[in-house]
């Protein structure tokens, strides 16, 4: 039977009245009565066998609410054939004959409950599969865990778990610490490939023995939520694989609460919800919001994150020497002038230089007459900045938790060449929004995530013909007359959409001479992740610039082509966003 305390709601999808501009699909015919499902909390659901129920259905998709204990999809050759997929396939064939199709998009663990979407057409399958693969899908879960769970960033009641996950021969998975090499390197013992997994969680309610958390997936690995929560000492209640069986629920305490995506036919953003069972809240010592109106979120126990975590304090002396004493050609010729151009600082403006390092940008802004505050997590870099003087206020602080510094009413926030070294990013951007006035500007510069992602991009040479329009392709050009053809230099991209983490040796030349390596951590995120995080924090992106390297090759046969490729393929990405007046910050 369907769970009476678990009635889903959703935003209604209107069938298109004409051909889809994205797919060229034919107009929908009038749906049969069984497909007319009124949306909203308390809406009528269509009950199916095995406790399954239909939340929404149209010509292209079907969204269902799965009970705990029912397989999403039976494995090939598995004797136990009862599954969501088999039930929907039988339903489709009973309506439209044996040619009716249902396509699997994603799965839920058998022991979990909640929302699943299946495709009913080729176009829906293609669009939804790509959106899931590209992580454009919104997924929220409720997880009841053992013990008192505390967030990593108490100011936002948010925590993040990040590791490599590898599937084992018995079907379970294990969580591994991030490796210094590629996160996609095969494991020699069983051939499986450890892959980066990122899970965000927020505490909703806490009892004496158990905690109810809201969980958001950034990646979608097998058993990801279960192994990640177990890895921090808080296994999900009733999990016999990664914790222990039993508990007050008599089942696994994991429920897929929200599912949002672009409708594959209309392109409209749709979101479906299925509130967690009341028993989840009760086990965490709280009332279910579906029983007693709006929910009161219990405040977490304050525990401030240490400023040293994730900072560059261990490389401060080396970085200070590189940027200020020796100078960096890219910093002085590309990053600084480009950043000042996007910032457009004016005398008297209050500017926050976040992750300011030793204050190079802050001092430039101060000379213009801006009132500058510099913040960095490294006490050594802040000490170096203060030693260089200037009318600037400096403070040691964690970019992920700016609340203790009381920063407010800034006209501009700048974060230059730092966002790719900080995780989680959401708390950083929300903190910047909170520090800005309405209409304030946020400027960030990062390594270009598409072309310069460490470990995923590299230079290569194509010995074929030169591209049309290049100096080498023009008849009579000095380059073609003076030397033989050297080929085309290109930038190879091995990965982009998948998020990743990698340790970087910052001084490879010195290491080759026997010095100790200077190691930092960098996080790869595709552009859509930066855009989503900025939007969620209340920003509107108004400008994006892509900056190539200013370096040139030493004279030689390949110098001309190397310089051409370097000018064409950007090294840095810069963006400026404006805080909307209706910003949630």
C-alpha cells in the first residue's frame, strides 16, 4: 500500500501545443484520463502493485514514488523479477501493446524510498540521460543517521564529504582518501576505477541518539550517501551493509525527497517532491512538517571551522616570495590589469579582497583611493601583507565562514585565483553575497576550467596542415619560406563535466633539483557549477572574460605556432556578478 504520510507534490507540466523548438517533436495528442494527475500537496496518486505509485505522467516521462524494499531495476538474469521497471513496463504494454517502451534513467537503492523518473520516448531518454550525466539534475534526500551529526560549516548548517569511491567485487563500495594522482586511475587489485564523489548535507533535526539530515548529491555514485555518512561515523539507520540492521524504522532511513530537471519535451524546469515519512522526524525527536505545518529547523551546535583548514599557510613563505619578491609575469601582465578592469574600483568604495594573500591587489586598490579590507586564512600571508604597509585593514579568516568577522555593506568583493583552491564553494559565495550591498559587484578569477584543468588538459601536436588563416598557411609568408612545416599545436581535453580534486606540486622545477615539493589542492568544477552556485546565492552574472597567457616562446622552429595556440586558447576565466536586490543573503 502507498505510504499515507508520504504524498508527493509537483509543479504541473503543461503539454506543448506545437512542435518543440529543441526537438522538433510533433504536438501531443490529448492524454488518456489515467495520465491526468493533479499536482500539488495532497494530490491524487495512481496506486500500482507492490506499494508503487505514479506521481506524474505524460507522453514522455513518468515519475513514481518507490517504497522501501522494492528494486528499481532487476539485474539481468535475476530470478526475483519484481521491480519498478518491470511494473511500469507491464503497465505500458497493457495500455499500448508490446511495442510500448519504458527507459531506465537512474536508480534508487532497493532499501531506500522516494522519487524516480523513467522515460517513455527516445527523445526523453536522450535528454534526461545527458542531464543526469552532466549533473544538471536537482536531487535532495532525507537521511536518518545514527548519533549527533554536526555540520562542517555551522554558520550555514552545511557540511561536505568528499572522497574517491570504488565498487568492490561483492557489490558494496568503499570510500578512499583523495589520491595525489588522477581520480580516474584504475585500481590494480580488481580493475575498478575509483571516482570522485561529493555529498553535501544540512542538519534538520537532532535527537539524543539520531539526526535527520537533508542531503544533496553533487555526484551520483553507487551507495554514495550511505558510504559517505558511514565514513564520518554516522551510518544511516537500519543500514546492514555500512552500519547495522534494525533501528526504529524497520528499514533503511533514506528517502529521495526532491527531484528536479528540465522536461525533455518542453524544456520547462519541473520539480517533484515527496516528503519523508513522519517516522523519520519522530526518530530524530521532531514533528513532521506535514503533520504540523511549517517545520522549525533546529539550530546546530556552534563549532567554528579552523582558519588553517584548507589554507595556504604551509606554503605561505614560498608563495610570498613568488608573487611579491620575485614577481609573477602572468600575475603582473594578465591577472592584475584584467582584474582591475573588471572591478572598476572608484575612490571611496569599500572593497573586500578575499583570499588576499600578501596584499598585492589590496595595495593597488588602496592607491586608487578605495577603502580595502583583506582577508586570508593564512596568518603568515596576512603578516607579510601587513609588513608591506598601506592603509588597509587585514584579518585572518576562513573564506568559508566569514560570519565571525562581521563583514557587511561592501561595494565590491574580489576573489582572485583562489576559488579553485577552496571547498565547499557554496559557503564562500553565500558569504560574499552577505558581505555585499544590494547591487554590489563580485569579481572572481580562476584557471579556465575547460582548457586549463590540472591533470585533465595538456598540449599536443597535430602534424597535419596548418589551419586556414594562420601565418603558416599564407603563401609567401616568412614563416613558410624560412622553415619546414611543424604542424598544429592543440589543447587536449580529457575531462570537463565531472568534478574533481587533485594535489598540485607548485615548484616542479625546484623538485627536479632536489628541493622539497610545495603541494596544494585544487578543485575542478565545470562552468555550470559556478553559475549555479552564484545564482543560488542571489547573484546575476553580467560579464565573463577569457584571458590567454602573455608569455611567448623562445625563438625556434615551433615558436610561431606555440605563440598562436597560446593566444587562441585562454588560460584564465574571469567573471563579474551583481548581487540582486532580492538576494537570499
